[in-house]
C-alpha cells in the first residue's frame, strides 16, 4: 500500500505517487492535472503551509466526486450514486409535458417535488406530444394548446401544421426551446430532482399525424413512409434528422449532472411481438380491444435495432464532451427476462411493472426501474403497494404518473382530474416515506434474499432485502382478517424488530429478541394492511 505524507507534499509529487497506484486511480490523476493551475495559485498563499496543500487537494477531490453526473452505485449497481451519496430515484410527476407546454409553470412544479421529498421526473423533449383529449386525459400537460407548443425546431413561414400554425423547419433549431429546456434543468438541479430525458416515443397510430417528422408538418422534405417505420432504421431520410436532434439535445445538456437519457417511451406499442398470454381466462372478445393488459408484449427486432443506434449516437456524442450520462431502455409492460442487453444501457425500465421484472433481470447488475404507472384507477393504496413491492424486490427507480399536476395545478393539488390513473399530495407522502426508508438502509450491500421468509400464511406478497450481516427487511401485505405471521430464517444473534405502517410511517410494533437456531416466528400486527418489517441485528 502506498502512503502519501501530508507534510510539504507538492501537487507534482502527488501525481507521481498516484501514478504508482492501481489503474483505478487514472481518473483521479486526470482530475489532479485539471486542478493544477488553481491549486498552484491557492497553495502559493503563505497561510497554506505544511499539510494545507494535501488538505485542500482532498477537499477538492471530495467536491469533484459530489459533482459527478448521476451514475450507478459502484459497490452495488442496482442503485444510484448522486452528489456523492447512494440513492434511489422515487417520484410522482406530471405527464411529461413540462418543457414543451409553455403554459406549465415548471418552477412551481419542481419546487413541489423537492418539497415533497421526491427526486425524479420525466420529460418528453419534442419528438412526440399529444392532441388534447388523447387517452381520456382531460388536463393533459403533454397536449398543450397549439399556440403554446414549443419544440426544438423553428417554425417556418409556411402554414399547414396539423394542429394549427406554420410548419416546422427541421434544419433550424429553436433557441427559445433550448433556453426553456436548460432553465428547467437548472430548476430541477436546485430542487435535487433528476430528470429522465425521454427522446422518442411510439406514436400509437394517431400521433404520427401531427409529428414534426411527418412530411406534412415540415418544409424539410422528409420521406413519406409507413408510420410504423418511423422509429426503425428503415425510415428514409428521417433517420438523419433524428440523429441530429439526439446529438443536439446531448450537446445542450452535457453540463448537467441531474439526468439520464431514455431512448424511447413504450416502443412495443407500435412494433411488438406478443410472447406470452398472461391470463388464459381473459375473454376472447376482450383480447381484441384490451389485449395489452392480458399479454406480454416486447418490441420487435427492427425497432430494437433502431434503439441501439440511438444509444450509439448518445455515447458517440458524449465521447467528445466532458460528462458521460446513463442511458435507459424501456423494455415492456409488467415483466420480461431481458435477452441480449445493449451494453450502452445502464437502466432497464418497465411500465406497470411486477416485482418479477426485477427478479428476472437482477443478474444483469444494472438498475431495474418502474418508470410509469397508471390505468388502475385513482386509489392511492394501489400505487403505494406497487411501489413498495417493486422497490423491495430490489428495484432502484420508481416514478408514478401523477394526474394531480396540470396547468394551473402545478402544486399537485387537483384531485378532481379525469384520467385513467391516480395522484395526490397524500400519495406523494407515501412515496417519500418509501424513499426515506430505503435510503436509511445499507444500500451498498443491500440484496434481495428470498430465503429470509420461509412461510407467510395469510400474506399475499412478501419482498425481502438484506445486507447479509445485520439488516433484514420484509415488506408484506395481509389479505386475511385473522392474525397472521411470518416464519423467518435468521442467523444466531440479538435483534430489534420494528413493524412500520407504509401508509402512515408509524411504528406499530417493536420486539427485542435473541435467536438461537431454527425458525423465528413474528406476528403480523395489523390485519388487512401493508407493512414493512425492519430487523436490526445488534
């Protein structure tokens, strides 16, 4: 082991010493080199003597580590590191139109998320947006008034855009859009909110009619293609415009730490392969109209090939730039064992996800995320249970689609919305409690452990996490009005066990015990409830 003296150590000697350490120090050597001019100036002051240089150097290193972009937690890549700390991403946000909808007050919105203790939101950057009334959403932030829509491309002088106004010129960027986008990012940064930058989306059939890439809506002579070919490599000259758009976004946002890129929202909606029927008892007539709820659908190969191309554009562009950001891929609804994962992808996101989405893909050693919920009514209880199930299975990201946010309701107070999902201030409190609970644990060593629960009569769901030494966590949902219990497998030791109500955060029961060998039975304290048990070994 190399020992660095803290007495009269020059930056040059530090660099030479670091050069003899392991390859993992290369980034640190580069950092020292970048700091050299400022460090020389600061250390020239007579007040800094003896160990002062090394102390200043270490402080600057610590500052650098805390200023890195969001990344996977090095000790446990199923979670994140942000601002130098292990973290999970948990949010409940508006319907992705905060930037493109000029009527939406994103500053109030982001301040609300920060105040509520949440730290992630999604934004669509302009390749896809919606018409008013789409998907039965009455106050859809992703469907701005046509005259309040702002996109990355400038308008031309030629009328004819499908939603009103002039067509777009794909060869001219809209400076006002990028000013708004970067101001949004700065405001998110001030409120400790990470932003999922969603570059593309499926068009769901009707959405292509008003897309800027549609030749009817631009003066740039994009090819007239089958709408299902748009997000594939076989899209004619649209591919070049898509590439320029991605590279422009990446360049503009490179200075920010609080983001990751998602390639495409719900790619399976336009081009899919149905790989499994989830419920063989689903009525045949319903399969024709609501098949997505009863089937496992994944993106078709040609669309997947295009997504890899987009990921390459991001990594190639960032290779020329100072900062490198994570990339996520939206895999499917519910659950799916990922095959042939893209090595450029660090986050694999699911919609309406089951805990099995984590279990099936934990071996990838990447973050498994649940970045959209909805279509399950407005009951807070539904989405709270979804979040706890998924995150206690080992997920690292959860983001709820919260319809209580809309234009004029940027504080998320509107619970009279008309939409297929939910959202409320109270629900955001539940999610904040989940985030706080997880971040109180030993994230660098936390792992799922199915062997912890041997039996759980009367309990519908149990999810378990342990750090393998002194923290043992069980999330459980009771479906029985009778007294139920958990049968646990624990190592020998002295323990404190606390049951917490996930709806209120109240500690409902505390037990201190010494365990020798065999089974440990723990009584579930509150029938017909969902609770989390934290067992701490002394």
